[in-house]
């Protein structure tokens, strides 16, 4: 948020507007005249009125420029946030897609391993049964380290 002298200037303008003109206050006090109607009102000269109008217009322009800058900053911040949110959503979608692909690959590989294991176990059980039934060609080969128990 940018700082701007407009609020300070506005406060100064209000303070100045509330102050009576130095010459008018002295004249009123000396003559004892009170303006009719509102006892607080002080006559304003045309030069003072022009100066006040000019000051008001300048302050209004400054405030309008400040408001425009602030609106532009807000719009830019909104666009930046929306872009960041969209980028994050795209990242999440990409990561989710990658995760799902990796999970599908893992599950496919696990299923393949399970099928291969089941087939190998079925073959082994069939070979053991055939060996027990006397089909020596399906018996496991005897290795040197194999020594049957004697007893």
C-alpha cells in the first residue's frame, strides 16, 4: 500500500477552513457586530472563496489520482492472486495425474508379479506331484550340496 499526502492535506484544509480570517475576527470583536442568523458564520471574501474552491479541486484531483492508483494496485494484486491460484490448481492436477499413473503402473506390475508367482507355484506343485507319482523327469535336480538324511 502506498502512502500519500492527500489525507494530511485534507486535514490541513479542514483545519484552515475552520479558522476565521485574521482580519475579520479582529473587526468583529472590535465592532461588536454579530452576523445575523448563525452566530458561528464568518463572512468569506471572494478571494477566499476562490482559494477554497481551488484548494478543494486540487485535493479532489489528488484523492481521485490516489483512488485510481489504489484501484489499479488492487486489480493487479487480484490478477496476480488469480494467476497463482490457477498455477497451483494446474500443479495439483499434474501431480494427481502423475500419482494416478504411477499407482496404475505399480498395480499393473504387482498384478503381473502375482500372476507369475501363482503360475510358478502351480507349476511347482504339479512337478512335485508328478515327481511323487514317479515321473523322475519332473523332479528337481539333485545338487552336490544336497544330502538326504540318513537314519
